[in-house]
């Protein structure tokens, strides 16, 4: 295979992956000037930490600083700052259904409890490009003096992919319009992975507070 053909195939695969991500978990308007300013500012401040992240040299303190800034970048973008309901009522299938499945497993049944779970897409942002995170869920504590827990996800159409920088790797889901039963089963399995990550982070937080 020629080098040029290989490059074209890789580019086509990348476009296909980006399209699948956008359809399942939504995307950010990267043409928005406000987004561009925020993204450039975030990367300018965190360039060195991103490099250390890729090299596996981040301390716990540095990792906390890098990811805290990453969450704030996405949560404060126009899509969510001007339309906060998008985080509690996502239009994209995976974020909507995963949020509901997670609430069910955590027994969040009241409206205030349900609103404690917020879902954000990061597709197209520096968080996606530099940290390998396509989306994340934020679970706010009842005690406002405590910090929220963020659980990140990486959505892929590559069936052979086994490693990810995110907390949870989500492989391509069945089309809910064509195979609803298989789709629901995969969302439920993914929700179980998110519950596991949530409980791990909750235990880590409790140990830190002691």
C-alpha cells in the first residue's frame, strides 16, 4: 500500500470516528469565537502539563490541576453556560440514556437528586484532542461544601481498542433505532462501569477528608 493511500485511509477513518462521536454524544461549536479564545487560553496555560500527561510524569497535584481546569473549560462554554438545561437533559442518545441509567443505579429518584447528575460532551475540544476524553458526567454532592465527582468517557468505533486515557472506554454502541434491546444492554453495562468509577472516586475523596 502506498504512503498516500494509507494517509487517505487513516484520514477517512478519523472522520468516520468523529462523525460517530458527534452522532452519539454531540459536539461543541468549535467555530464560536468565544470557544476559540477559551480553548487557546486553556492550552496556553496547560501546555507543559499536557506534555507531562502524555509522558506519564504528572504528579497527583498536577493531574488534579490539569483536569479541574479541563472540566471548567467545557462546563463554562456557551453551549452549557447559556443553556444549563443541556447538561441535565442532553439531546445526544448516549449522554441522555447513560445519565438516566446511572441515576437509576445510584437510586437518585427525586428531581433534585436527578439534577445532581450532569452530562457534557467534549468532542472537538482540547480535552478531546489532548486528554483523550470525549465526554464526562459530573455528579454533584448533596453537601455543597464538597467537590463534585467527574467521570470521563472515551467513545470509539475501533473494536480492537483496549486502552484509553479516560476513566471508561465505551465501544461503538448498536443503533438504538435498529436494535433497541442490544443498545439498552450496552448502555446498562456502561452505566455499571461509571458506577464503579464513581464509588472508587467517592472512597478516595472520603480517605482524603479524614
